[in-house]
């Protein structure tokens, strides 16, 4: 291996100590004191890797090494180092520290890339603290929303105050920082957060696309009644409607979806939620994803039909609100080709797979071509202290990142 496996491992384990909870957990909320501590430590590692560093007004940590042709669009790599409140050691950090390791290795080998390289640790990817994430990357590409700097955390502190406490002065007029054409490619390595690589017995995967979710909230309204007295044929049972839709939606996705389609009813609210009252109003969420937009649209249409049909049969009123609808974003073919070539030379035989969860890379895709490398993680567990990836798998992923970056940066 070209990369320094011990150094990478050491960095990962050292970072896991900051905000550590229990034996293997991490709680490093965005812009918090522990987040700042982590940024300071990682900034030190960036400097050791030969990078000139800055922390911008959004809380992003960026390291830069000038290429021999500084006018060329740059190569950017990285991920995030904030965590969920009850998170693991590898989510984000694997890729952020992997990117630093790549540049450090280049420096040690006296490689001077043609393109300028920037390594980034995006601020607040997770979104747990202010209930809205990918803040840093959206700042960079000009996708911040009106007033979002005044969103509050559960203690009433605004993001603005939190960023000041973190040690930066936010200036939203700096957004966007990068425009289309500035960046030749963005590369992100991340743990898979799913079970596909494990099931294929492969340490590394090349990502084809990040799937786009549709998020709906469905409300069914019937009529409350005494569970003991209203005969079955006279009921308007909203709970029953939700149950039928949930089951038939699941069957629809299994039967008519592509191998990549996933559909989930994950949250449900019931009124009045009493054991001896027929449910009057039930509200539940639907999450539907695929990288094949046509397939997803087809299923969405059938889902609407299913909701209408079920409501009619049970004499319920229904309404559907669309909370989110984003398109899948495809990794650039030319980057995947470079990855595949080096993957073959490294002898990994990595499969191609899609990403169900989104990542900072999804947002970078609006201004740059992008590629992603996934690393196997145990049972697909993530956002949980039990999250675990084998160091050997992580190192293999970073090695592939290294070769990919070398080729794109012209080294
Ligand atoms: Zn992540």
C-alpha cells in the first residue's frame, strides 16, 4: 500500500476520543465545543500533510495545496467530522481523514500535482442539532435558505450564536464560494451505512449514484367511535387504512420496484390513540427512493392510487403533503472509470452500488462532477455507537481514493 496505514488508523482512533461516549460511541454535535476541538486537531493533521488551512464562516475546515497549474479547476476531497448525538466513530471521519492521508502520502512521495487540491471537513452534515443538516456544503454552493442561520437548537441557541461560540463569524454573503467550473471533481469516501457490501463479501464499493427520496406525509381521517359498540361495517377506521396502505405499499415496492427501490413507512401518529376508541385521524410518513427516476415516478403514481382506493373503501378522507422530492444524482462516468481501473489494478473487484442515504457529495454534485467510494461496515449499522468498520477495509478504500486522486490531480 502507498498510504500510511498506521497513521490513518491512529488519526481515526485519536479523533474518536473527542466527544467519546461509552466504549465506541461519539457525540460531536455541529459547532459544539467538541466539534471545535476536533476541527483544531484535524487542522493540525492537515498542516502536517502540507496543506494551508482555513476555517470559513460556515464552520468548514479546508486545507489546500497549490498545483503546478493553479488556473486549472481543482480536485476537492473530503467528508464531515461532526456526528450524531449517539453516533459512531467512522461516519464522515473515515473519508475526511482518508482525504488528508491521501495528500500526506503525496507529499511524502514528493509528488506535485498539476491541479490544486483542497481537502474539506464539511460543517454540520448531520443536521441533528438544528434539525437541518449539510449546512457547510450548502453554504459553499449557495443553497442556504432564508433565515436558517436563526434556527435554534433544543437549548434555544441559534446557529448564528453557535457558530460564534465555535469561533467564526458567519457571513452568508460569502455564499456561494464555488461556482460550476471551479472544481473538476469532488471525491468522497464514506462507510456504506448499509448491508450490501457485507452481503457481497467485498471491502470496498464504487458508488453509482445517490438516490433521490420522495418524502410524503399522509393523513387519513375517519370517525372516532366506541370500540365496543360500533359494528364493523359502520366504521371509519383511520388506523386500519394506515395499516392496509403500509402493507400494500411494501408489496408494491417489492413487486414492481427495481432492485434499488426502497419504500418505508417510518413514523405514525394516531388520534386519539386510545385502546377502546376507533382511530379518527392517523398521520404517517412515506419515504420512497430509487436511482431510477422513471421507476420511482411510476411507483409514486401507484402509491397515490393505493391511498385513494383504500380511503374510498374504508370511507376515509385523505390528504397527502409532499415534504421533499429530490432527484437522484449520478456519479460521473469518467470518475467511475478511473476508479474501476485502479480498483482492478489493486485486485479488489469492487462492486458498483448506489447510495440510499445522502452525503455532502450529493450537494457538491450541483457544481461539480463527483465520485464516491464506499467501505463495508458491519451489518450496515450506522448513526449508532455500534457502528464498526474493519481498519483493513478502510485502508483499502483510502488506497483506492489515493490512486483516483493521483490520476485526477495529474500527479
Ligand atoms: Zn456521514
